C-alpha cells in the first residue's frame, strides 16, 4: 500500500481500534477464566480450578454431548441437502432458478427469532415432541442455505466443459460427477460443513425455541447458569466455546482457500 | 468416394429461434484431416458438439461407418474431442488426465500405463506425467489435451479451435506437429477453426461454413484458387474485388465492363451470359506492377496510383488507388532485395492475365 506516511499510520490505527473493539471483551473473558478469585471482577492469581470444576459438572458434560451430537447430525443433513440443492439449481433454467434461489436463501435473512418461533409452531402443529430431534431439524434448516451458498460459489467457478470432457472420454453422468465434479467441489463442501458445524454448536435462538426438557445444549446451559449469577466457571466454559469456534472457522476458511482449480 | 468415415445428412439444429446448423450435409473419409472453417457464429462449433453428442440434431442424422449415432450418448460414441480451452481435469496429473478415458473403458492397469506413456512420448511430454495441468505452459496443456483424446484411438477426433489460445509462433509449430501426428496415427480429424491459414496448412479438405450452411468443400488449393462464391473468396485470404457486367462471351473467355476502367478479360464462369453482374476477384500476389503502361503480353492493364507502400520483411505490400471507389492490395515478394520500390504517389500500371482472376456471380 502506497501513500503518505500519516495515511498509512491512520489506517493502522483504525484497524487496531477495530480489532480492540471486536476482541477486547473476548480477551477479558478468557483472561478471567484463569482467575483464582471466586468473584469474577478482581484478579487474585492464576488458576485452572474453574476448568477442573467444569470437568466435574455432570449436567455440563451432558449439554456438551448434546451440542456435539446435534451439530454432527444437523451438519451431515445440511451438507447432503445443501450440496444436492446447489448442484440441482445450477442445472435449472434460470427463471426457475431465480425463484428457488430466493426461496432457499431466505432463511439467511429472516430474523433468527422468527425462524425459531416458526419452527416451534410447526413442530407443535405436527405434534412432534420437542427434544434432540427437533433441535437437530431446526439446525439443519438454517444451515442448509449456508452450505448451499458456499458450494454454489465454487460450482460457478468450475468450467462446465470439464464434465463434458469426462462424458466425452466415456464417463456416464454419475461417473463424471464422482470423478470430476465432486473432487473439485470437495474443498468447498468440507469448508461449508465445518462452518455449519460451528454455527450449530454456537446457536442459541433456534435451539431455545425447539429444545425440549432433555435437550439442553452448551449455549442454553451457559444462559441458565448466568441466571443464577456470573461464576468464573462460565468464563471457563465460554472461553472453551470461543476457542473451539474460532478454530473451526479458521479451519473452514483454510480448507476453502486451498488452491482453487479454475482456469 | 469410398466408404465414408463419418457422414452428416441434412442435419438441422435450432437454438431458440435461430438456426445454428441448417440442413448440413458432408462426409469425411477415414484418415482424412478435415477442417471446418468459418467466422464466429457460423455454426461450426455446434456441428462439432452435435458429432460429440453434447447436442442433438432437430432433424437429420449423423453416421459413423454407416451406423447412426442418433440415440448414442456422448460416452458411448467412438469420438473424442480436444476442447478449445482444453478442459483438462485440474485435480488430476497429466498421466491421470490421459488415463481417464482408458479407465472409463475398464482397460487393465498395465495396458493403461503403457498406452499413457506412448501417448506422452508422441506429444513430446515424456517425464511430465506427474505434473498438474496448472504447472504446464499453454502449449504443453494443448498437447496433454491432444494426448488425452488420442490415447483412446477414436474413430473420429474432434478439435475445437485447437490452436486458438496459443501465440503466433507456437501456433505455427503446432500446425505442423498436429498434421504430423495425424499422419502418424492415421485417425480421422475434424478440426473447427476460424483461422484460414490454419485450415489451409493442415487439412486434406476444408469446408467453408457460414450461417449454418456449408458453402464449399474442397482441397485447400481449390478453395483458395477457385472459390465458389464471393463469401468464400473474401473470407479466405486477401482479395481485391472489381464489380462489373459481362459484355461478351467468346468461348472460354469473357469480356467484362466496369465503369471507368478498360475492358477486363477473364475466364468465363459457367453459365455466364452477356449482361450478367459479376465480381472479378484478384489475389494480391497474382497482380504485377510496372511503371510502363504497355501490356507487355498481359491480358489486362489498369492504371493506378500508389497510395501506400508497406515493407513486411519478406514482401512489399502496396495499396493502389484504382479510382475513388477501388483500393487494391498488391504483394510483391522481396526476392532479390534490390528490387525497385514504388513510392506513394507514383503512377503505375497493374497487370494480370485472364486466368489469374476468378469471376463470380454477384
């Protein structure tokens, strides 16, 4: 970047300011998760006691298991449906595609709370008891467009002649997909799945509306713990969630950025 | 014509309301290098895609060795294509790309390996088998695309603007190489191009296409020296044109009147009669320039003024003003280096013999 020194320094200051604004609260949270004090706001030395306390908390471990299970299954479902939808949409005549596009991307823009309420009403209407299953369905629903958007972006960049070349060389439509299209989409699919997994792991609103009594996830658990006062245990739990999420998102981006095979 | 390798019969293909291919018929002999030459939008790529099976004719039929391809999907046709932008599989190595077609046909691994290595040798890429397409130059990618198609020994190899993405020098090298490979393997090649020089140098026969129709099919020399229509004459090579009217026909000769010019002698076109509007087509290298006005044995002499003289290394290219409408190009090879040059503003005479022009109906 070129330009006068004051301008470069100004840009640097603005960027650092932004980073502070975004990450200072998170940094404070993580630092205080190592605080030995019982009361959160005073520093009394380094300690891992709150992490140890987490490991002994049975309810918390169950919530963690629920979260991972829901994230795994909903990601699997969303990925399968999202990839199929992305590929199917690319082959439709564009007028129909424009319509379906809008319909499938809507969940990305409607407020999450409305999605939660709608899902709740829907499950009540079809008399499906609330529980792990309903949460999983809800997560799959909001993750489907996420997967679809990422996979389609990649699909658009693929040379459509690659599939023709495969057909020309003797591949059936399925073989052409398996041997050429799918491997080229793989980075996008894996990246999308990792992102979907993260979004599911962190989701509160939809989970809140669709979870039954036995289906407490980590974010729900944190929320209920806060109601009885902020304990350093929550700091420790949140710190772990933050680190796990950021790790997964970073991994997702890294996979997607792997050399894009296009001309 | 002996047993044709591939034959198109009255093939029609419409894209919406436009007719991309219009009652197209031609046949290509086995082992022939056949080019389809035409401007963009002439339907030549559609023709290739119809043969490959990516598109289906609305009418008509395509036959290979007498067998209709009507309901045969692309993967079962004995045809392979070299795509314009190569369409190499970016996630597979060079060898992986070349082996793809053989793997699809379930050929045993050992044979695949030996055939891939033979193909690599043929396109002079031995030792490059483990590279990815992105690590190759444009010319190398082009050769991989060729090897990937050739290794399957198709009955017909289709090439879509095969040299279009290469620079001028590489293009000329590859023209020769492509022709050499074709003679080596003895396969039928059908090559689509808009580049007339490419078509003329490589092909046994050329079909000139426009608006979905074949205008003329013939050997390169025939197409160049005896174009069947004005379009063909003007599309292939540079040509000078003179519009006039037949004044008289005497045996195989005719006399043509053009306003403001002396009477022009030319070979009479078939079925020509007096009064017919015609165009006389003259190739720039068939015209002779002189400072003398005398015919000196030539049938035709037309006075002109030099408008521009361009030195091209191997030749001089002159633009001659015949009258206010006509500007002709004449090429004079720089064979002896010291040949006297004409300068802009010089008055010269342009001369040619009757059999050095082609007369075409307008």
